[in-house]
C-alpha cells in the first residue's frame, strides 16, 4: 500500500459580501492522514539529514553545552531510519565536516552511526560564529539529493558575529526551497530574531533550549518528526480570476508565517507558495482575495486552491487536494456582517504574535509605555484565543492587573530565558475552542 498520506482541503469562510464589498477571507485547512493499513514511513522514502553543531569557543562556557550537544547529535543519529543519508557538520567562524571526513552524505547503518559518534567525541570548542558558512556547507551536501526529504538541524549558542547580515541573507536566498532547517538556540546569549529569520526562510521551526540538559529530547523529537515526513516539496497553488488581487497567504497553524512574498508563478493567474515536506499532520492557511464588486445575488469563485507537488520543468504537477473560495453579494445585512469564527480566531492570533514581538522589542529599547500597551494587548488576545501556554509565559513577564482590559505592569526583574521563550514561541498558534461561535460585526465581509 502507498505510504503517501491522504490529503484533504477544507475551506472555512463567510462567502457573503455586502453591496460593493471587495475582501474575501478564508481559512484553508489542510490535513494529511495515513492511509488505513499503511505502514509507517520506511526506508524506501528517500531522506537526508545534516546535523549542524555550534563549536565556537562559547560552547565551552560552561562545557555542559558542548557535551549536551554531542549527546543530542548522537541520539539524532540513532533516530534516523536505516538508509537515510546523513552528515554532521561543526560550525565556528568556518564550517567543517565532522562525519564523514570529506564532504558528502553516507547512508545510516549500524557501522556508520558508530563511526559518526566516535567522530563527535573528538569535537572541541574554539573560534567564532559564522552561521551562513554552516548553512552553505549543508546546502552543498544536499546537492546530490534534490529528491526526497531534505532536513537540517542547526544548533547555536551565540550571535552571528563573524559575518555581515548581508552575507547571511545571501546564503538564505541560495538555500530557500532546497532544504528545511529547524533551528535551536541553547542558553540565552543568542538572538531570537536572527534564528527566527533563518528558520522562516528555510520553512523550519525555532525554539529555545535554555538548559542544555533539554537538548537530547529536543533533537530526538525533531529527528522523529523529520523521519515521519513522506511527501517532499509540497506547495499551495492559488488561482484567482483576472479581476481579482490575492492580498496575502499566511500559514496560521501550527505557527504564524507570512508566505505572501514566496509566490512562484506557476500558470496564468496562479502562483505556488512553498509548504515544505509533509507527513501525517494538519496545517491551516489564511488567504485574503480582493475581488471586483458584483451585483446582488451574483456568486463567483474568488480563488481555486490546490495542494500540489510541482513537477519538473515540462511535467504536470501532482494534485493532492483542492478547494474553492467563493464570493456572493447580498443585501441581507445579517449575512454579510457575519465574520467566520475561524477567520476571526486566526486574525487574532496573528495580531497576538505581532503584539508580543513588538512589546518585547519596546521593552528592550526602554520604551516602557509601548511595551506595556503591546504586552497588555497580547494578554487579552491570548486569553480570547484560549492560548494557555502563551498566557502562562506572558505572566512571567508582566503582572496582570485587569485581564478584561489588558491592564498590566511590566515586571522589574525578568528571567532572560523566560523572555526569550515567550519571544520564540509567540508565533505558535492553537486551534479554535470547540465551543466558539460565529461573531457578528459590522463593516467586514
């Protein structure tokens, strides 16, 4: 039986627009489920993994960081399926091969796993940090495996001090759509915005591991997730009518990620938005289309959404699932002023992520008024969304005076790890509460 999961697309929206209405909002829910009776992803699914470990001098202060990173890399290697091609890279102000000794990937076997672990034991911490060079080497290693799942793990404990932002930017442009990279920062001396930018460009995740002791479990979870993927290079293809304008495409679950600028034209009036690799999982996307107003009673297809695996040049794409976003004009105010509950929910969560990041930046800049206002707004939004994890993190940074109005006071003393955890996880989202009902507002379709 095929290992490829079965994909479904569900559209949540209020299709009714008032007379003269232009904006159509919809949540596109994509779910991939394992076919009944299908075996877990096996060695026949081609996959490759590059593990990048920061070995700059700061990884030895304290040396528990480097020891924990080595232990975590060993567990990741043990978690790889037999046959998966892998390599280990060490990064300082230059990138070096740890295993194999020469640039390349080797298939995971009991023998190669053991050889890689022996090589890891020889790692020493010295030098600076030039993350772009690490990613460039990973990209070169993936050169020979452009088919299948291509995944990297990047661990650092510091800022990218031995490269200019422009040098890193150039590497990210080169690596986009070539592999997925999950980024982790250990300790509290790295920059959240820097790692978030890397993870965002490479369609991966970013998180903090404040205590090095947490690295082993985290690396195992990341590798297991990568090994669970079975469809590489999936894209969301969106077609719109000639008179329409696609205003944005955003991932809103499991995290907020604006994909609008990633569009690749795929056909007349259609563009592809890269989604990376998929296993059995669910993700939600918010799309907004601006259409030309129609007469009352008229219905049109505002967007035709397809989940595809783009083919090679000259080849047809494989279509995994499809859905329609509709628009219909009405003079019934009750219909046209309803906001779909899921659209409202995810609009709030996107605002939540922005409020947290802006509030924390204002706090860092010493702008207490802005920080208090934005983090207070975040408290309200997190509570409305039922995002209990974010609410708990916010309470470590602010004292909540009045939950209903979002009145808060900034805490004088804040643990830096708590602040960074809130920042890294600010864009993680939750689905709507089961009991949520449709909200009625005026002025939006």
